C-alpha cells in the first residue's frame, strides 16, 4: 500500500512537471511571436508534438488561458490572444517578455510604469519605513557597492535595492509590483549597457537612500524620479533618426 501511494505521488509530481514544462514552452513561444501568422495547435497535436498526455496539454492550455494568452471560441478552437489581453503582471508572462526581441517601445512602456510607481514608493518609504525596511534598502545599496567592485552581480544588486524600497513603502499594493519592477530593470539595464555602456549610478542611488533615511519624502521622490527619468532621456535619444 505504501509503495502504491508513493508511486501515485511520484506520478503526480511528474505530471505537474510535465504540465509546467509545456506551459513554459508554449507561453514563451506565444509571447515571443512564434504563433504569429499560424493557428494554435489542437490538444491532440500538442500532445503528439511534445510527447505528453491530453490531460497535460489541457491543463497547460487552461493555465495559459488564465494568463490571458489564449482563448477558446466555439467553432474556431483555441486562439492566441493579442498582447493587449495578456496579464502583464503575471511573473511568467513578464519572464517570457524578457525573451522577446528588444524593443524601445516596450522599454518606454516599462519606464513609464516605473515612473508612476517607484518615486511614489520612495516617498512613502521616507514617511513610513521601519528600521527593518531601511536596513533592507541599505543592504541593497551595499550590494550595489560590492557589484561596483566586482564582488556581486550588478543587475541583481540594483534590483535588490529597488525592490527593498517597494517593500519599505509599507503599502502592500506597491509591494505587488516587485516582479514588474524587476523585469523593467532587467530590460532597462540591458538597454543602457548596450547603448551607453553604463551601470547604475551609485551617487544617484545613494541620494535616494539618504533622503529615505532622513525622512525627507519629497527629496526621496525627486531622487528616484531622476533615476528613472535618465532612462527616459536615453530612450528619446535612441529613438531619434540616425
């Protein structure tokens, strides 16, 4: 009896792995444009192509539908939804977006969203951050300093700093933007390194930290706004005709 139970549990785990593996493959293909100009396969075709059961394909398709990537319609079957219907706050969708061909338009949209979120989060952090919250921001900045010296990953350190400010804002809605901000930063830093060979400015980030520690909300807002605005300026420059 124990052996049978273990077998069922292992099979269930394998089924989940197969489902998430297919979800990742199909989601990435959809978001990166792999189904543009062609119809989405049927469950039977997906099962045959990927060597999985119909139940696995059905579950993966259901999950992609919940993320806004697919929809099922009578007489037309399952079709890929336009990007305007995708759940852009879904961590998987954000991860797949990073694998698309680089787009200045997408970077601008990410940066516009950052401008709406991050300066306000910095202002709130200056008003409401606890000692623990400030310690998180300090730790993020120290990682950036270490990265400058080659002792940490520059991208991950920068993300840690910005996410710590969202968490220190004491507003649970801002905290929910962690994945969006992280993805936006990955896109932004890839762009700035590509076009300007830049890494994050330590003095600019230090200004945000200093304002938050000093409990100066407007200074924190302006310091963070300047960081995001610098990216917007670079985008505008890059969009100019050669």
